C-alpha cells in the first residue's frame, strides 16, 4: 500500500511555482519580421510560428486546469485531514471497520 503525505504549505508553494511558470510560458509569443523579404520559406516559417503560438496557448490552458486541480486536491486533503482530526481513534476505527466514513 502506498502512503501519500501532503504538507499543505509545501504543496501550495509547488502550486504557486507551477502557476508562475505556466504564466511565463503562456506569455510567450514568437514573431517573424521578414522586412519585405518575399521568399516561400519565410511564409512557411511564419505558418510554423503561428502554429507554435497556438500550441503554447493550448498548453497554458491545460496547465491552468492542472493548477486548479492541484488546488482542489489540496482543499479535499485538508478537509479530510480536518475530519480525521475531529474524530477519536475509536470513531475512526469503527468507521473503517464498518466501511462508513461517519
């Protein structure tokens, strides 16, 4: 059986670092300034940059959802931890044995 321990303060720091990095990456925008150069390769390069910017935008959207999920995990964990902290060992053990979380 695996053990999982979440320290809320450390986990919040990880969430904040992840969110900050996501914001940094999401703000990236690549451009090409051909300055009047009319070559087919420049046009293709511009198309690649457009696709790359769209990819970065999608990545940022997914990463923001991940950050929100991490916040939900933290909140759920803290709620469960609070519930456990208010129960006596006998109440907790009785619920475990009967399969009830009450």
